[in-house]
C-alpha cells in the first residue's frame, strides 16, 4: 500500500493539505541526493502515523510550491493540522527528533479527534 500520494499540481497540493485534519508534505527536488536518501527514512515514520495523510511533491512538477510555502531548499518537510503549518524541517533532518515531533503532534491530533 502506498503511504504517500503523489501531487502533481499546486491545486492538488492545496486541496490535499486543506482537506485533511492532519497532513504531511514531503517536498523534493529532481536529482537531489539528500531527498533520495532521506525519503526511505521518513516513509516508515509516516506509516506509523495513520492520523496524517502523506503527500509527496517534486519541485520539478510543481515549481509554484516554492512561492506558496517559502521553500528555499530541498527536501522540505511540512506538517499541517487543520490547514495550518505546525512544523517544518528542511535539508538535513535529524531522524530521532523528527520522530519525537511526529509523536507529539500525532498525540495532539488523536486527542482532538476523540473530543
């Protein structure tokens, strides 16, 4: 089963993060070695957090994402809750702190869904 949905237009990106209670965007760039090596480490983390819908965007396919989200480097990882950006990581992402942040935000989302 695919965890990440490929988003190919700025409209699909907007609909994706605005249409979910909690979402995650992985923004990568073509021929980016860091993007390619980080993604396999991020994928299992998202697999453990079904409260987040996960999307993947390539800057080559959706160059408008740079201006829409102030993306200055790749990869950029964005977490949204109710359409609001709540966390951002870019370029070199330490995995353990990222896992902890996912747990914290995931706990918040699950608690909010139960109320």
